[in-house]
């Protein structure tokens, strides 16, 4: 087992513990959301200033990204603290995690055709694996989601996984334009915080909207 993989696994374990504590204790949730928001915004803006030269575009994106991250954090906070929504947030996080793991495992095992030039490491098999592993959550969701049919849950899972993958590709595109490998180096084996939550920050709002639309 390589040192890089060990670092990645240990960091993932640490992140899972933090996620559990965020759901269990409100003060951990608040502190974590504040830190994640600040770091994510700094890392995102770090990409922007490498891509755009005009100050107007930098300022506009700086403001819009800050507003979006604040709204995203507010959504997570309300979702976790609301009895009717905390399971939905947990479901959506599970979809994002499974989508990420599925893409990594299937991409490594089956390799095959590249998905896009934006991110050379992304493969078609990896994308299919993201959907497959996410769909394996359906029986678990059915057990605790009396308000949704299997068809609706499958649709939500597929769209959430798709959005997560597109979010990942979007940040990969920005990194490519900025000519950097990672958005940061805070998380050993993963890169920056934005590298870890690039799909989450886009897919959870979409998934939450879907859950509350049916």
C-alpha cells in the first residue's frame, strides 16, 4: 500500500468522524461550516485570480461565490437541525460519497475510454461506477423513506450523482485553466477542501430541491 493511499484513507477516516460529530453536536456543525466556508472560498478565489485578469471579473466572481457558499452553509445547517430534513441531507451526502468512491474504484479497475479532456483521470467506466454504487443505496433509502416511491428515489439518486460528477468536472476545469493540480494541500492525500467537496457543494442543493419537490 502506497504512502499516498494511506494518507488518503486516514484523511477520509478523519473526515467521516468530523461529519458524524457535525450531525451529533450543533456547536461542531457551526464551527465546521464556518471553517469549511472560509477555506473553500479562499481556495476557489485562488483559482479565479489565476484565470481572470480583469479586476471586474475577479470582484464579481468573488462576491457571487461568497454568497453561494454562505447560502450552501445555511442550507446544510438548517437541514441537519431540522427533524424532517436531516435524513435527506445525510442521504445526499451518502450519494456524493458513493458516487466519488464508485468513480475511483471502477475507473481504476476497468479504465477504458476517457470521459473528457477536462480531467484526463476521469473515465466513462468511472462515471458508470459512480451511478452504480450510488444506486446501491436505494434499498436503504426505501427502508427509511416512506414518502417516496422507488422510482422517485432512483431519479433523485441519479440526478444527484450526475450533479456531483459535473461539479467535480467544473472544478477540474478551473484547476486546468489555473494550471494547478489541487486547490490546496490542507487534506493529505486529497488536496484542498474544495478538492474534497467540489461535487457536494453543487449536488446537495439540487438533491435537496428534488427531495422537496416530490
